């Protein structure tokens, strides 16, 4: 394959979009619109006529230009619409021209041995929604019984029509939003909602007081719980939101992913995990650039 590095302005957005949308391992974090919002200086390694692509988020820290993992992106990795072997993986990774690298590959990438100076595993819970809701409920943990009873008896209400400012104010009031993530979500949520690639949900108690909120990104095959916030330690409101989403999306070809939220939330619904390989090279092995 012809492997080349492209700066952002040289990328053919039509061909890139086709690759991401048709690839079996395509994911929302590899879309041009999202990369532009969260890391505007990103570049890419492209194989042949966009048969495989590798986004590489780039920035400067202390004068050093390096590849980094954006804080709100759990994984990216190589996206390929045609089968590729380890030789192509190796060529694409070796084509990254920077000495300092931190990348997290997607769960479908298998990095060739010897490519990483330092490797680690990033694990997160996933729930397949292909079954009907009754069968999906069989994987829930015991504490979900109370949540489902509150939801089904309407003592707890979940709505989708939450405005962005209310969500961010609630998260900030509960000290669950750093200033950096606040700036990212201020850009990301409105854009994603506008293009129907996301959902913003809120849970209210019997007194119509907001208990929790959740922001989900949607791709062709996944619903990703990217950020959530709660006024309660046990996250009953967030779990009710997830239950609501499951009820409304069961018997579909979607997978619900929990990459960043409190582990206790994801494990309340499933025990299946995806495993992504983190890759570090250069100074990134020892310090967060």
C-alpha cells in the first residue's frame, strides 16, 4: 500500500468520510467534524485511496510537537474499509514522523509486536443491544432493581430535551466538570446535537428536581456514554437514563459503550469489556505531554 502523511488541509473529506462510515471498525472519534473540534491541528496517515486511515492528534507542549490522546477521546486507532495485515499496520505506525507519541488504538486493532516502547490496556464496559429488553435485563446487577422500579413507577423521569447550558451548569454545580472539559463540551455538544449525532438526557425525581444528566455520542454501530453528571453518590439518576436508553434502543444493532463514566455505572448493566491497546513512545512513556 502507498502510505503517506497528510496535513489536515490536504485531507479529502469525502473519501475520509466514506472510509470511516463503511469500515467495520469505523468510530465516531475518527470523524473529521469531531477531530476538528477537539484537536484542530490533527494530521493523518492514509493508505492508498483512503482504504485505511489513522488520525493523529498533534499539539505542542513546551515547544515539543507530539501526538497525544485528547482527554475526551477514549480511542481512535486505524480505521480500514478493506482488510489489512500486520505489515500495513506496521507501515502506518512507522509513518508517524514524531518522536513522542501517545495513541490508543480501537478495540479491533492488533498492534504488531515491537512497535511500542510502552504498552498498556484500556478497558471499558460494553453492552450489546441486539436482544429484546427483557433478555438484556438479565445481565443487570442487583442494584438495578430499585432503579427500574423508580423508573417504571414514574417516581423518576428521564427526558431528552435538555439544553446544553443547563447540563453544563448542573455538572459544574456538582463539581464534575473541569474547566478544560467544560470548554470542550461547550463546543462539542451543540454541534453533535445539531447534526443528530448525540443525545443529551436528564433525570428528575418525584419533586421535579434534576438528579443527573448524560451526554451520549452516536455512531453507525455504537452509543457512547461520553460524559455524565449526578448529584448522588450512587448515580441512580444516571443509571435510570441508561435504562431509558436501553428500553428505547433494544433489538437494534447498536452497542452501548461506557468508556469514561464511573465503572460502577457500566458494570451495573454488563460485564463484557472491550480492550484497547495504548501505545507510548519517546517522552510520552514517562510524562504526560
